[in-house]
């Protein structure tokens, strides 16, 4: 029973991070379209930073095996835009992620260090 709960949490975390990545890619596509309609043509890929190693590997490595059917559309959508150089996905460590204190609990020492 405990093993099943652990797998559910891992899948949920991976799935929610991948859904967030897909939403980010959709927003980038919209912004690039609007900029293009105003005469600003973006030719370089837009960089996205993720802190989940599994998401990074599955989104960028063409040889990675994917077996999560419930988010397969998100997976293929992100991979397609990464392969076409619309986006570039990069791994960022938690210590360098300025949004981590807003998404993860920190003790008072770590929170104080972040504020300074």
C-alpha cells in the first residue's frame, strides 16, 4: 500500500510539472505570434528553466522512454516545440531558482538567506 502511494505522488508531481511546462510553451507561442504580428520577429529559441530532472530529461532527450499515457499530449507538444527550436529547456538547481521559496517550504534560516 505504501509503495502505491509513493508512485502516485511521483506521477502526480511529474504530471503537474509537465502540464505547467506545456502551459509555459503555449504562452511563449502566443507571445511570439503577437510580437511577429507587430513586426518583431523572434528567431532565437526561448529559454525555459525547469527544476525537475525527470521533466528535463523527458522533454529534451529524444531517446528517453515515455510511459505516462495520461499526459502524452503534453509530452509530444513540448517535445515538438523543443525539436523545432521554438524553445530550449534547461535544468536549474533549486538553490538558483528564485521562485522556490514560493513553492516549497523553507526553514527560517533558508528563508532568511533567500531574503538577504
